[in-house]
C-alpha cells in the first residue's frame, strides 16, 4: 500500500495553535544549537544537512498551518460579524458612556460620564439610594442639557436656600414688605 504524498490532516484551532507554538520552540532550539561554540566539533555535515532538512520541513508545515489558521479566523469572523448599520454611538446620535474607575473611592462607584464624538464629557450621572427612593444626580458640563422624564422635558427646580432673617426685618419697625 502506497502512502499518498498530499494528505489532508484535520485539526481543531487549539491543536493548530499548539503545533505553531511547538514549531516556534523548535526553531528557537535549532538557532541556539547552531550558535554553540563547539557545534562543528560534535556534529558531522550529515547531521547538519539532516537538521536543515527537518527545519525546512517544519518551516513549510508552520507556514501552511498558519495560513490555514488565518483563513479559518477570517471565515469565522465574517460569519459572526454583524452587518449592521453604524450604531448611534458611531453617528453621534447618542453619547458614549464611560464608567468612572473607582480607585477604591466610594464616591466614584456608579458614576458614568457621557462623552461626545470628540471625547469631551457632556454630562456625568449617577443614582443614589435615599430613604424616599432614588435620586438621579446629573452634572451638566455644557449648559445645553435638557432632562426628559418619561418622555416629558423637565425644567430644573429652583434651588432652595435657607436664609436666617434678622428679627429687625420682620418686626413692626420694618418699613419694607414682609417676608
């Protein structure tokens, strides 16, 4: 029975990657072997010719295996890659969320910057739990932010300020309007 000269071997991706690693290790060993100072003293011309022949075979096998693995990855990527239109992030219709790194600081947890196409932060948001429910905290960095709640635009509520009013302003001796 004769052995065919061109045989196809089917291997999975992990085996192919392991084989490529083994070939790379063999190449490193061959290079180090040839660079030994007493190389010529211990090996005959036939030994060197045989090693070179094996190296050429390994290089050829490696190149074929790498090409097959690359083709497999390209095919797999084309089958799994979505063919969608650009996302709202790509078109600038939505701001790109960037979660703050916490660095162990509890005040940084849960904060998200929303950045525009140029990478500038437009708004920073986070939600805090309160005894009454939750507070949505929004920091506007542009001055052009409109907040919508359930589809309805909201106007900012006036900032309440507690002022200690002197008694002289509220007493009978005050001639201006009462507070």
